[in-house]
C-alpha cells in the first residue's frame, strides 16, 4: 500500500511531509480475532441481500468503528464512468452535506488522486492531511470547504476487484491524523474483496435473472406463436375443406348447368329449325301465294326465331368457357384465309345496308398457331357488331404482326361509344342504351364471349 502525507489547512504551497510503504506482517491474536469477527459479520450482511447498494451501505457502516469517522463507496458503471453509491457518516447533517456535494460533483475516472487512482492502479492508498498546510492537491475550494467541515484528516482507499474485474473502491476517512497500520490494511483490503465478490454476485444474479425473465418471455412468445400457428393451421385446414366443398359444389352446379343448357339447346334448336324451315317454305310460296302483309309477318317470325336461336348458342358457348370446357385446340393455320372466310359470311349483311366491307391483309400468309373455330368466331362477332351499328360508310378489318404478336383491328364509321359506356362494353348481358336511331337488339353476350375467347387464345380485346 502506498502512503502519502499532504499539507492540510493553511498556507499557499502543498508540502509532502512524508511517505512510507505499509508491508504485510503479523498481527496480534486479539487483532486477528477482532478482524475475523468483523469480517464474519460483514460477510453475513453481504450475503443477506442481493441489493448491492443497500448491502454496501450496511457493510460500510459496520466498518466505520474500525477505520475512521466516515466511509464512501464508488463503483465503475458499464460505460466506464464512476458512481458514488454510498456515503456513510454518523452525523446525519454531515452525511447529507457530503451526499449533496458528491451528487453534484461525482468523481472522475481520470482524477490523479483518490478512489479513481486506486481503481486504475489497483494499489491501496493512505493519505494523511498534515496540519498547517493547504489542501490544494487534494481538492478544489468547494471540496476543501466540505472536508474542513467534516474534519477530514486521514484517508484509506482500497480497490474492489473480483473474478478479474475491477468493480470500484472503498474510501475510509478519519477526523484524526491517523497512521493506518498493516492490520488496518489487511482488514480494509479483505473487506474490499468481500464487497467486490458480493457486488459481482449481485451483478451475476441480476444478469441471470434478466436472462431468466428474457428466456421465460421468449418461451411465452414461442408458446403463443405455436398456439397461433396451430390455430392458423386448423383455420387453414377448415378453409381448405370449405374451399374443396365449395369447389365440388360449384363443379356439380356447373355440370348441372351444362347438362341443362345442352339439353335446352338441343330441345330448342330442333323446333326453332323447323319453324325457320316452314317460314322459308311460306316465303318461297311453296304452299301458295302470299301477300305483302303475310310476308312481313313471316319476316318477324324469322327474325324472332333467329334471335332466339343465336341467344341459345351464345349462352351455351359462354357457359362452356366459364366451366373451363372451351380450352383451345391449337393448330398452325393461315389467319388471313380465316379472316376472309369470316368476312364472306358478313358480306350479304353489309351489302344489304350498302356498306363497304374492306380488308387490309399482308401479301404473305400469316401462319400462326391458334384454334381456327374460336378465331373465326372472334372475327365474326367483332365484324358483325360493327356492321350492325354502322348506318353508312364502311367497316374495315386489318390483320398484321407486331413484335411477335398478332393484331386484329376492326374500325367502322358507325355511331361510336361514349367513354362511360366503354367501361361496361365487355360485361355479360350489358347493352348500350340507345337515345338516337334504333338498332336491332342483341343478346348482350357477343362481346363478352369474344373477350373470353381471345383470353383463352392468350390475347385480349380492347
């Protein structure tokens, strides 16, 4: 242990009045018994609680009769700063004054003297403030005033170190110019080691408790997550079963609808074909001559029957597409030839309205893999719709390749369509409300079917 003697109360320049080293040597049997009794009581107090601050205050209080008038305990915080955790003085007023000062002026780890130096060097220190000199090296003015008020004359400081870690230091202060001896040093250093061990045990307990709480929290979260996952799995299984049941029910409903529509189509098409056949015979006057009024009535019968037959065919087509039974049968075909065939069917309708039906096709054949029947129906539906709603002028169809894709355009000089109506153009059974000239009513399915057929072929209609 290093020992210093510093100047004390008056004068201008500090003078070291003496220095000596306290070496370890023997002590009297009575001294040993007293030391062991004190350490045993201190160990009991340190072991009673894991609240290290209150425990250190208790241990410091027990040590005062052996070392001096008052005691201070400093610890090193995790960030490296020093915190004074205990200031013990038998006089409550002086203790309060000391605590107030040290709270406002905590020790600094770089201080050249005192507890910070002991923590850095791990060497115990004894400081004797000699009467008749100054305290300039020991403290600033406020600190000197406090030390004078407390009557501080001698200091003994020992490090607290456990398990290879420096945890802090204990400082004992006497109000007499006392030379601490080897027995004092042994006792103080032993106390420092026990306090350090208690302090480290408290730290380990606190950390283990935090780990336990963290582990329990993680376990609780894991259990909650497991329960959530189990519930989610049960819910997913229930939803899957419900989806399977709904899909089965929908498939059965689609099958029933297809069967009904197929039967209806067959049952309706046969009598309608007969009706149209007899209308043709009557128009041809096979059974005898007819007048203009009768011919007009026969035309109405033919128009209504044809409309009903087309409606049946379109309903059957869209039902098959929606049921997934209208998958394309692809083959490489000349689309220009298909386009000419489809337009040829519309030529009589266009000529009856004195419309020009124009085609823009490349010179070379356009050979693409497609479903010929579906492509022909797409062309026919779009062109027929254009002819139907064009009063005069032309309907033009163009077919060409753009960037590896086939582009079919249908344009006309008809009435056009508003942006508001264009949003609903491809909805099933939707028709434009006509405020101007009346045009033949349709089923409202043609364009919807056309888009679905185009999408089946990997394209779209817009």
